[in-house]
C-alpha cells in the first residue's frame, strides 16, 4: 500500500479531485476543476509531440465556438468543455500516453471506492437523491443514489467498478486467495448497487463488458470456458439475492409503462429532434436547449449523448464526432492481452453504447465527460502510435512489476 502510494500519489490526488464531482453535497464544484489544473501541469512536463488525429479535437472546439456565437448562446460551459478536449486530445508522446494510462488505472480504483462508499450508504439508509420527485409521487417507488445526488451517477460508477474488479480477477498474474475473494465480493457489491440505483442499461452493459474482458484476457478457449463457468456458478449462487433487490429496476419499468406508455427518454428525444430540425446544419449552440423564444443555456436533461450532439452542433458537429469515434474504434485483437488496455477498451465500449441514452459526452461539468474523452484520446493514441513505442511501454511496465 505504501509503495503504491509513493508511485501513484500524484495520480491518486488527481483522482480524488475528479471524484469530488460525484458528491456535490459534500464537496464544492471547484474541487473538480482542480483536477484539470493537475492534469495540465503534468502534461506541461512532457515533450510536445503532435498527433495526426488531433485536428479533429481542434476542429470540434473551433466549430462549437462558432455555432455557439452564431446562436448567441455563449456560456462558461463551453470554456470548460474546450479545456477537456484540449487536455484529452491525442498526442504523439509515448510519455503522455503512459501518464494517461496510469491516471486511468487510479480512476478505476476511484470507481471501486465510491461504489463501496455508496454500499455503506445503502446499509446505513443514506439516500441523498435530488430531483425526479415526480417519480416517487406517481409511481410509488424511490431510486437509490447513496452519497451522490442522482441515481444514474451511482449506477454508472458501480457498473464500471464491476468491470474493473472482473479485470483484476482474470489478469494473468499471481493473486492471493484473499485478494481474489475481495474482488469477487466487490463484483457482487457493484452489481448490487447498479441494480438498486435502477439503471437497466448500466447493469446489462456491465455484464456484457465483463464478458468481453474475460474473453480478451483468456489465452485459450478451455480457460475461457473455465472462467465463464466460475462466473456463471457464482452468479447462479447469488441470483436469488440479486433478483430480490432488482425491485427498483422493475418498478421503474412498470411505473413508466403505466403512466406514460413511453420509454423514459421518448419525450426528451422528441425535444432534441425539434431542436435539430430548427437548425440542422450547425445546431442550436453548445449546452443550449429549446426552440425559438424558449431557447436558453441552462442545466437540462438531454436524453442521450449522441442525440445531444446532433441537436447542439447539427450535422457538422455530428460528422466531427463520427470521425473522432472512427479514429478510436478498433478490433479487440489490436488491443492485445495487456490488462490495463483491455479494461480501457471495455470502458470505451461501455461509454460508447451508454452515451446513446445518457448525455454526459457534452456535459463538461460532470466528471464522466472528462473520463470518456480521456479514454477516447487513449484509444486513438494506441491505434496510431508506432508498434515500437508500445514495445518500449511494455518493457517499462514489466520492469515496474
């Protein structure tokens, strides 16, 4: 523990400031922005090497400023998001790539710690959920958010925590029995918190991405089958407990069907499409919502990341986002068997799909926005940096171990 702190203290402190954003009742918002400064200070120490795909990030920044100015929707939110894109843009520096991987490794520990904290909150009967009181009034049930303010914040963190501890269990390294049991316990705790916070998408995506991790980390098909059987029997053993605690998810689904006959995002998507239709080429401006005299910049439930891109930045912005994702997408074989990269790749898959229904991609004031863009930058770098750079990187990691 002491050795890990000595080697990772800067990244651990940065992670702490990032995750203060998850608990606004306990920490002021400015503490989250301290993490931006810490990441920038670390970047400033490394050699500046340009990357052939960095123009996509610069292009997105410039275009968002242009469309926002044209729409007269300028707001501090655009400044924050521009800083995130600047910090997360791909670079040609192997040192910066290694630093970002190291930071992500500590961020994953952060997901695990906040999930454990929310598990304690559940046991202690603490639920600081804000907003959506109409859900309780009309559907007769309450969602769980623990120490966080919104259930989705809690469920997403728990889902990523699940994949993290699955990756720890199935890494090709010697792990003591008590460590494996602790990881199995955290997997179950993470699944439990995902269920009680009532996010069906996060729960099933965490299972799918966990299966992806096991498959990518397994050398032989026989070993994969063995690992799959271990996970299957464990899930079967604890299934009654998990099913008993899935009430929130089922109530959310049933209550919604009874009261609205729609999905929970139908109305939001209709609003986003109306905004897109009002300005299909350049959008209505970053962080803006509404049409005509009702258009404004304020906090708003978007209903999804990609549809928000379409509404706020139009066809041009959506094309830039598509090019960025295309630059990051790769087949699993390109990732190889390196455990940290496999975990980051699974998170890229998770966030790419989850962004269809959750809108943090363009919400710079929320910590998941920073994390998803860090991951995208890492994926682009891994895809395009020369192989000899990663040979050197692997040698350094082996020496550290």
